[in-house]
C-alpha cells in the first residue's frame, strides 16, 4: 500500500490526541486479572446467574453498606424494575430534574406515568430541594397523583437526600436515587446505595465503574422489595421459572460482566482517590479562569465527570478538539425540551437548567490521567480563552 502524500494529510494537531478514557492503562494495572476472570466464565459456562454474579452482588452490598444488591442488565433496567416494583403507572407523577440523562424520566414514561421536571442548583447541578413544593403543586394542577421523587447524583455528587427525604416523608412519597453516576461517592459519611429509600446504578462502560458492556444494580435494605425485584428480573417468576406471578422482564446481568466488575471493584477506591487528585489539579489550574464544579459540605465525590461552565462553550470545545483534546457536553438539551417530554408539567421556568445546557463542558477525567497530560489540557483551555 502506498503512503498518502503529505499534502493529503489534514493539518495535524500540535500533539497526540488525548483519549477520553484509558482502558489499556487500567488493564495493565490489573495485570491480566480481567482476561483470566473472563476465561474462567467461558470455562464453567454459567453465562447467566453464575457464581461471579452472586459474588459481585455480595461484594457490592458490602462495599455500599446495604443489605441487598440485585445486579441487572443496565442502569435503565435498574430504575425501571424499581418503578415496576412500586407499581408506578398511568396517572402517577414522579418528580425529577430536567438536567439529566433521558433514562431518569424515560422509565417513568415507559410505565405510562408522567415526569414532572424540577430545576437544579447552579453550583452542584443537582435537584434543588426548593423546587419540590412547586413541583408537587404542578403535578396536582395537572390532575396527577404524585408518588415519588428521583433525584440524580449528577457527575458523581450525591443529591441533598436529607432535604429531599424530609419532604418525601412529609408527603408520603418514596425517593429513588438515580445513582448511575455516583457509585462510591458519599454524603456525610453515608455511601451511595444507602441514600434514598432505594437506589439504582449503572456500569455502562464510561461510568466510573464500567463493565465491558451494559450492566446495572439495585440497592435496597428491604427484604420484601428484594424478593419482588428478583421475580421481576426473571419474567415475574414465582416458585419456579414457569409460574409467572407478575409481569417482569429479562433483566439479568451477564456473568462475564460480573466477573469483569469483581476485578475492577477491588481497585475502585484507589481509582476514586486518583480521580480526586485529578479534580483537585483541575480546580487549582482552572478555578481562577472558569466556573469549576463545587461539592456540597460533607460530600466525597467519585468525580464521574468534571464539568466546568464557560461563556463561549462551543468555540472552546472546537478549539480544544483541534488540539486533540476531547470534551463532552452533558447535557446540551434539557429533557423538558425533548419531544417525549414536552407536555410534562414543570415546577417553573427551569432557568438554571436552561442556562447550564448552553454553558457546561465536561473535561477528560479518569484514574490514569497523567499530570503532564492534564497540564496540557489546562494550558490549552487558558490559551483558547
Ligand atoms: C448512565 C445513566 C443512566 C442509565 O444507565 P444505562 O446503564 O446506560 O442504562 C441513568 N441515569 C443516569 C443519570 C445516567 O447517567
């Protein structure tokens, strides 16, 4: 094959492109443990409900400090199965932020219920507890019956569960923590998984604890709820597979994913510590120039994302891209502006959400980001601005 003429090559970035994530560095660190774990599953052949799945559930429950973990096929299924267990359906309203990934509200609408969208805080990106009262009023004004709240731990920071929980108890609502981004984070020493009445997380490959495909988990202290969820996960099975006592779905996690996650969980806390060092370096390097993310008092974050706010965001993103620096916009369109949710009630004009959608920019962050690489990113941002 002939080499293309130099003139045909578009102007090269000034240095090698920086990857968004570095799975290779993690694999090197784990020294072949993941490959061996996958090979063991291939060998024993229990591809579903295998021993690694049970072991992962037990280890994750111990890690989070919760009685039960139920592994499942995705974070979306984890949310959906909890709503199914709570018998959410038409006429029900579920309060949630608009500034989140679609799955948070999608599961509500999949069951025929309606999401009521609330605004978030400008500093922490999370559901603003002051929005709960107007959200409840908006739900009732629309003729809906409010049943629960889904706070989202956006970018890794747990929402304000004390305030949200107090409001929920006063109004007879449950609180389902969308902890898809926040596994390993804590608030006042309480780990994600124990915050809210029950919680759902995701092991989508780009989450802080990512599988080699889809996966998710549910956290609960409630023995009865665990039984119902286990049945839902397997087509509503009763005493055996062919007694079907309720509607369910195919919600299981593959044993291979559990085997991968078991290996990654062993080093996860060290990885979170490394992510905290990366976040601190960004804060020190950028805090005087752009709005850097703030943590509430008592929060330790897994720093799933590092999201700054800037005017002229799109121009900055384009300049960084030309330098080989990847960035992401989480999220460019609030849910209440998207077709499936346009008719949903909102707690008000959602002004913070609208503003954030045009200003947020997430920077590369992972446990293997070298200080020199990070300094290149920081310098490029200063140059571009
Ligand atoms: C990733 C994510 C989900 C969905 O998880 P999947 O495993 O991709 O189904 C739900 N909510 C939020 C906030 C997420 O970031």
